[in-house]
């Protein structure tokens, strides 16, 4: 095992966890402030033009006089910036490479990234197809090639970095810090998953459908990503799944309460949050079973304490 163990470079476990939390907080706050400048400037310009009565509504990009693609880019940009800030801070302050955070070795297993993305995309296609067949009346086709092509480019350019930041932060760096401090894989799974869910508390879906139904969805997604990362001894699969999930949603489905208001192929007028929760549970079980079969995971690893291995392994061809 290398992923969680890579944080065990010395006996200063408390200090390591403090550094980890400090870097994550500074990164998130700094990126949120700096990354929001372009959006603040756009809102300020529009306010100066329209007067103090102007109010920016993220669910209605037309209030800024900008296309949905521009607003999408402005809203995702802070988390893209956060990715690069996190990598730099970890390197400068904690003297760690991105490879060590991803899997504790010196090489990223890119094949796993694309396998995760591919499997989850297949599940999303099945979900979209079933939903459309069961209730086609809630799907409004809004495909416009002139808007969709820029969205396609922006989604593949920005969202892999946005999701990579969240995986590096929660399933990577924070999980390693908690694992090193407590020696528990369960705590390295549960704590980051709950915090990951709470990170989305301001999402419009939570306001629309309620904390009680939406927060379990985010936490369950976090638990799925966390289990995949612990079983696979690295976060490449989770990074691929997460990226595929967000890209697919941005390109094919949007609804009035969605965090992503995009020029997607379909605009959905009604969303069933309970059905969404059930879908996450079912798809989570399916993808864990698929990866278990593909990579020969041992679920018993959850019983093992995070051990101390000071060496940095090199990924072999079998690992890739």
C-alpha cells in the first residue's frame, strides 16, 4: 500500500495534519477570492450600466448580459485556479509532488483515469436513456450547435481541473493526513466524505430540494470516491469518474436548480431527488463491483491500519 501511507514520512503526524488543513484552507479561501474577481468585475460593470437595482442571478445568465458559456466559465474558474494553487502549495510547503498525493508513487496511472471516466459515462448514458423513455415530457431539447461547441471545449478544458482539485483535496491530501494521524482507513474515508458533502451546501439544489435529501447524495458520492481510492490505493479512478460525471451533466442535462446552468442538450423541467439518491446507491454498487472485478481488490483492506512505509514506490506496468 502506498497511497495513504505516503504521508507517513516521519513521526510528526499532528504537525503533518495541521500543515494539510492549513494548505487546504488557504487554497480554498485564496482561490475563492482571487478566482471570483472576473465574475465580480462582470457584475460590477453590469451594475454600473444598469444602476444599483441590478441583481445577478446565477440561474439566469442573461442578467449579466453574457452567454451561459461565459457565466459557466466564470463560475468554474475559481476551482480551476484552486487546483494549481494546491499543487504549488503542497510542493513548496509540504515538499510533496502531485504523484505522491495521487497514489503515493512516482507515476500517475493514467489508464485507470480513463477507465473510470469510461465506465461512469456508460452508466450516465444508461441513466439518461431510461429517464427519457420513462418520462420524455420533462426533457426539453435545446441543442444549439453554436452554443454547444464552446460548451464542449470549456467543459473538457475546465472540469477535469475542477474535479481533480476536489479529489486531490479530499480523497488525496486530506485523506492522507487523517490516515497518517489516526491510522484508520475508515476515518480517512468518512471525514473527507462528510466535508466533501458540506462543501456543496451552498449549491442551488440544496436550496431547492432541501438539506435532508441533497446532502446524503453528496456524501454518498464522496463515500463512493473514497472507497474507490482506498481499495485501488490511489485516486486516479475516482478522478476519472468525477470528471466524467460533471462533464456529462454540463453537456447533456441542466435544470433550473442546477449548479451548472449551461447550453446543454436537454433542459429538464422536473427532477426527482429521491430517485437521484437511489440512482447514486445503485450506480455506486455497480461501479464498485466492476472495479473489484477488473482490479482484484481486497475489501479486507479496510480492516488494516495505515502502516508506515517510508519508501516511494514506482508504479509497475501491472499497476497501470
